[in-house]
């Protein structure tokens, strides 16, 4: 366009403008050098298991049930060998006395800077772990709230996230085709999508698309979520899909 408007001087200005546009776009999408991406993935992995250990210790001790939950999660994610050893080491660091969760969150925000989707994925991961036994006690909830605040979430945003993740989890078996729709399924569907039952069709679709974008594997991989931990995001996307299809079907009847 610069060439058409002002000849070769315009071409030079166009190239310069394009360079700054590309650089700004890369920053917006959370892209960077391979080294920065590798650092982000390592930090996401380390922080996830450290905070899991910290939450498990929230009531004063790490129970055998909580250890079993962490082991089951590693099997589910296909984490084995040296990576499994590293996950266990990070979990123990987080559960140790004096672990500085605030410093871990600050490091996460520095190394995984960019769009909020990565922080959202970390929170969803931690909430899902805390709810693995279907019970979230007050100490776990309080710690998750502190972590969310450190990631820049308001108290209201954190409460909405909790409600959405809880409702989405009700669709887990249903989304996999191995179970019936949950009780009070339609109400859960709207909560899972973060909208009210009286929202318009356009608002429903917009909420669905936003959530699916937040859990898109390609976008999350490009922003530093380790491939080994992508299964959680994929399952969440399936649960959101199931909730949306149920809500949409109810409007056609």
C-alpha cells in the first residue's frame, strides 16, 4: 500500500510499519523466541505441580488420598520417567514448610506473560485438582483465591470461575459419551458457559466461542502450556461443547 501511495519512499515506510505490526502481533499472541517458549512451558509445569503440593498441604498435611490424586493425574496426563520424577519433586517443594506461593505466581506471570488464557488454564488445572475428590475445603478455596488474586483475578471473577469449572465437571462423563446428562443438566449447562438461562442466542454462542478459544490446544501450546498437560484443556473443551449443545438443543424444543 505504501508503494501505491508514495512510490519507493512509501514502500520503505510500509515495510517499517509492517515490521512493528508483526512484532506487536507476536506480543499480543504471546509468541516469542524458542527459548522464551521453552522457559514458559517449564515454568507452567513447575508452577502447576508446586501449587498442587501447596494446596494439598493447605489443611496441614498431605493425605494419602491427595498423593493418590496427584499420581492419578500424572498417569492421566501420560507423565512418566524423568518428567514424573520432576513433577513429584515440584509437588514436594510446594508442600514443604516455608514454600513461597506468591513468589511462584510472580515468576509464572513473568515467564508466561501474554494473554490471560495461560493464567486461566493454570487456575482451571488447579481447581480441577482441588475438586478431584468432589470436595473443596475452606483452606483449599482460600489458597486458590490467593493464587487467583496474584494472577490478577478479582474476587468476583474467581467465584465465577469456580462455578463454571464445577458445572463443567458435571458434564465429564456425558461429554465422553459414557454417561447420561447430569441432574439439573440445563441449569448446569448455563453455569458451565458463564451465562444466564435468559441470555439471547447470540450471547450464548459468544460465550461458547470465547470458552472454546480459551481451551484451544494450538493456542495454548503457542503460549507455553506443556503438551503433556494439554489433556486437561482438551477435556474442558469437550465438557463445554456438551454443555453448549444441551443448552442450544433446549432452545429448539
